[in-house]
């Protein structure tokens, strides 16, 4: 295509853009489901970071027997059996899950002396390995009986890793070490009470050092496909790689003020790492409840002490470490703490807090996902059930939960509170595109509120009916809106794109910002109008509401830059009116005598923000003024607002002030010249004293000090040196209407 064909079209577009005088009346609000839907408001649906809705899991908080106050870890222990490490009573519970009705039973299988059972590992022979805190100890438990206890020179045992040779690696904190456990020797160690012994004693019990790091804690362990062992630390959050036989590690990534919460190996030799960055020593899990004080008698009720857990202010990320390449951050979340990583088919599954969130990552689409979440605050661990379902432990409140990716009988989501910016009438909701699902399979409901409270003041849910390829209902008004989307159960694999809500904001009345009646006798020479721009800025294209080429604003600037010249008998009135909605405005300025009811329009439906007129044909006196402002196109006629402002009074005064008593005298080396004046309509403005030797004095302060009356006295004190040689003085008296009178007096 030749340029001579392109250029005229571009100029036409630019002229069109430059002449969009008013802001658009209809507003559009994008509904980004990936941003505007919380995890706990999803059921059978998932949202993606590009704003789309996909089929997703159903999250169910399970009711059943209590496991403990804090649930640390969940590990599979056989078909539909799991073990859970708890605190603060140091118990390990076995959970038997009934897949048919999603119920479960609980049986205590271990009770250690320490308060926290932070790491558990079922072994193939039915033995249970338990690691504790705040004193690091290794327990071997079988059939509910403790067969061995070996204390370690550390504060905590955080993780276990089964090795292919039958040994187990144990990650400890303070100091950050990894111990290799020889289970055969450990089983014969017996119950060692108290603190740990030296390295020789530990070696005799089957505990040897595999490796150590300089950071305080080794938080997580995993084995890669090539046999290397990777470790994540805290409080720095470094990633390390150890050879299969142990020894000194290599640092894969260095961090600061972070914790590696989980490691997930890949078949290609790479792995994913979940990292949580926390400022200072912020806790990611609630403190264990304090023991209840004993009541003095049976009737006394002791209420538990409630402490609000501070909001999590850190951030989380999932980093992919390829087998031969550099680390890459694939997921990043602010204000959310991740806990565990797992695979579900081709999706990476992430459990988190502090709002019971469940997330995901699609490596193929390279998009993050939001899944259905819990009513509890934290999802600390999960284990697969083998039928597209996962069993999870949750905290605050503690318990079990079920995450099922099986086809859901009902798929539903609810958006957060959406702010329209101002009260508005809701129009249609349009989806950008539907893939794999028909519009008839969707049910869209809305509720509105004029207040921002999350619970109070909301209207009932109103179903939006399909119309013109969109969803709409009449008579919906509010400042805030929530939407509920339901997808029919028959829908298979589908994608629902972002939606757009159209609305008409409340039409607000114009506001008079400034009104000025200038001094009479001045005329305005309007500045020439600037030609409209022949180009459009990118800002105008991306943000149509930006009024960079507003003719009203251009005219206002032109008026303010216009020349003002003396012009007797002319009056200028200037005003500034703003419209909160950006409407085009027209003005009618009218006056009437104070003693009459008949208004005279001096300008009608003008777009100028000033008027100038001759006062010679107006009788002297006080005139009331008004400014009528009316909205114009493109606002429809039926919706246009008009408002009349009562503005300042206008005084027409062509009569000069009268001069009363005058005097000329000498005193103290000064020539004293006095004059008294009075005006029938206007306040006096000052006096000027002109000697015939060229000396001139102007006074705006009367003898009484305040220039506030129609009758004033002015006295000029002129030094003798400046009055030397003068034989007469001319006195000019002014009023605020610009009129003047004069008198000449001899100087002796």
C-alpha cells in the first residue's frame, strides 16, 4: 500500500480523535477472573492469570475427629491411610480415609516427649520415623510402641528423605546439617534420654553426618534423577546440591530473608523450588495455644486468650531449576505464603496461606492458576489419593480437607467486590470469547451495594438474562457489584475469557468553581483560537477518558491569555464551571434590577466562559445576576441536567463621587492636603494628589485606616522638600466603579 493512501486516513483518524469533546458517557469495567476471584470463592472452577475461567477442582473442608492444635506434616502410609505430625502435644495420628463417603477416622500411633512432631516418614516395614522440635530427636515407632530414640545436637528435625540404599537422610536446624540414618543400627539404639552424645556415639547408633551448610536450618530435602541430593535452607533461603555420597555442597541459588518450603524433582533432572520471603522473623503459622488456666470452681468459665495473627507481609515464588540452565521464577505471589508443591497431571499444584488459597501453574501455557481454597487460613501439606483427589491438612482452624479434580456436579465462582468508581446504572456484561461452552450453559447473577461493607447493604442476587449476545437486567444501580457465575454441569473442557461490564455513571451536576465581575471600564480582546491538533497521542488511544484535546479547556486557556485594555462603559464577567462527568456545557448569563422580577439574558447558550457588554444603556443601580449551565450533546436530551447558579450582584454606577470638605496646611515640615468624599452607590477606592511641580501621591488608606465606606476622608502628608515650588494641588477622588471627580486647590 502506498503512503499517499495511508496518510489521508491517518489524518482523518487524528481529526476524529481530536474532536471527541466530551468524556465517554458509558464506562467499561474489565472483569479479570484471575484477579477478581478469590480462591475460597471457587467451586469446580479455576481461574488463570490471563483472566480466563477453566474447569477446576472442588474443595471440601472435612468434618471429623480432631487431630491436634497444629498440623505439621501429612504422609501416605498405605492404601487410604496417612500419618499426621502434630503439636503442641507431640502426637502422631494415623488417618484412615473412607473414599466412598469422604469420612475418616483417627488413631494415635505415636506420642513423643517433645512438643512438636514436625517430620514423619512411614517405612516399608511398617515402622514410623518421627523427627521432633524444639529438641531434635529421632524416634522409631512401630505398633504404637517406641523402639528407639536418638537425640541429635540440633534444635529441630524438619524433613526426611528415603534413599535407594535403604538409609534415610534427616534435615536439622540450628545447626543446619543433614544426617544419614542407618535404620538397622538405629533400631538397636534403644531409648537414649537427655542430650545428644558425641559423633562417635551417634555413629554407633547409626547416625552420621551426610553434609552441612552455613545457614541455620536445612528445611527441605529431595533427590534428583541423577542421584544428587538438593536441600533448601532458612532463614536465608539458599538452594544447595550435594553429591549422592554427601560432602560439601554447591550453592545453586543464594537468597536473603527467605525459607525454602518445598522441593519437587522433575524427570528431566531439574526441579521446582517453593520459596517464601519474609521480612525479619515473621511467623508463617499461628502460635500454639497457651494452656488454659485452671478454674477455681466448676462453675467458673475460663475464656481462651485470643491473639490476632499479624497479616503476612512477605511474598512467595516458585522457581524452576532446569537440569542444565539458569533458575527461572515461574510464579510470584505477594502477601501469600506457599507451603507445598505437587503434580496433578500436567499442572503444578500449590497449597498456601494466609487465606487458605490453592494455586497452580500450567507449564505449557506458562500461566499461573487459582484453584478452590479453604475456609481455614493455611493449607500446610497434601497427599494424593490416586483418583484425581488430594487429602490436605489445614491450620487455623486445624483439620482435614479434600481437593477433588473429578467432574463437579456444580461449577461456580463469585467475584470480589468490584468498585465502579461512583454510583452507576449497570448495563450489559459481555464475555470476550467462550471456548468449549455455549452461552446458554452459563448463569450470571449480580448483587449491588452503595456501600463498601463486605457483608451489609447488598441487594439479593439478580439473574442477568441473555440479550444481544450479552447478559443484562434492568434497574440495577450501585457503586459496588459482585458477580456469581455458574456453569452447567454438562460442560466439559472449556475456557471463558474475561468479561466487560458496561455502566452509566450517575450524572452529577456541574460545579461553579470561580465567578468574577471585573472592574468596569475594561475591554477584552479575545485571543485567537488554536487550530485543533491533527494528530492523536497514544494516551488518547489507550485511555479515551483523558481529555487532552478538550475544546472547553482550550477556550478557557484562550480567554485567560487574552488582552485586557481600557474601554469605558464596558463590563467583563468571567466564570469557571466544571462538570464531574466531563459533559460539554453551554451557559446563559442573565441580569435583573434589584427592584424588578424581569430577567434580561446577556448571552444565551454560549460555550464561552465569559461575557462582556456595554453598561451605557442600563440604568444605574444594583443588578442581580445568574448563570444557567446546561449539559449538551453527546449527552442524550432526556438525561441532560441544567442548573442555575445565583451569582454575585453587579453594580452599574456612572456617577462620580462627590467631593466635600478640603483643606491645605503645613505642619512639622510636611504639606498636609485633606479631602472628604462620598458616593451614592459605590464604595470609595482612594484619592490621588498631584502638585503642579510634578509630585504625585496616591492614597488607598483613609484617615480611619479601613477603606470600607461610601464616605471617607483622605489626608496626604507631602514633605516640604517634595512640595517645594508648587503653587497648586489637584485632588482626584475615585470610587470602586471606576468613576472619578477632581478639584484644584491653591498651595500657600
